[in-house]
């Protein structure tokens, strides 16, 4: 009897893994791989979103510094078709020797050339665009940065994954991120005008 039991155990060890057992092992490996890939893709998307929000803030700073250094009005614009934010500056000088007021509509009609652009990361959508204290359509959002270090002011509201964030740009062209939607524009003390008066030295 003991010999028979020992022989049975020995035969069981020698027969190896059955097809069913191998299938179960492969299935478990595939499930674990799918879970790891899914988590990794979420992490990768989150990193790309953080990188974009940081780049968008840097783009505002770039616009301000470029306007000051080049002595030209730099425009930051959202392109809904290409899903990008683009910086451009006029091909002609926007400064004036007599420091005359410059109308914003005149700036918009001038020929421009692209300076820099950044693509929007996956998982980020924009819901509100503001120039000064006025909300505008995404295709009409053009924020100007002037050679003396000022801007139209405004901001954008976005969904980063499932979180609402807003980038505020003050009249000095300095960016600030806030958690949640854009603040109520009616509470702003500063008002955006039709004309931008150049500061005299």
C-alpha cells in the first residue's frame, strides 16, 4: 500500500503541468499585464498634463519677456483647430515715437509671424476664455503683451483630468494658477479698455 501511494505521487510529479493549469497561469499573467498597462497609461497621461500646465504658464512668461526684449506687441492665441497655444508678433514695429494710443483692433489687423507654440496635452479641455474682464469664444481669444511689460489681462479655465483649474494673467502679464473656475470678473477692480495707452518715460 505505501509503495502504491508513493508510486502515484511520483507519477503525478513526473506528468508536468496540464493544459488547463497552463491556461490559468497565462490568463493570470495577461490580466496582471493589462492592469499594469492601464495604471501606467494613467500615470503617463497625468505627467503629460502637469507638464502642459507648467508649459502654459511658462508660455505667458515667454510672451511678456519677448515683447519687452523685441520691443513689439506679442499676441498669445488659442487655436481650437490645431489644439495649440501660439505666440506671434507683428512683422512691423508696434512702438511709436510719439507714444500715441494704440487700438487693439489695429493690432489684430497687422501681419504677424509665429514665435512659439505648444500643443495641448490629452485629457485637458478648455471651457472659459477671458480677455480683461470679458469672456470670449475660444477662437477669439487673443491676449496681447506690450513692450513696456503690460498685457490685456485675462485668463483661461480648463479641466485637467477631472479637476478644474484656471490660469489668471494680470495687467502686468504675470500668470497665476488657481484651483477652480475663473473668479467672477465683476469683482475685478481693473477694467480693460478699448485703447492701450503707452507709458511715457
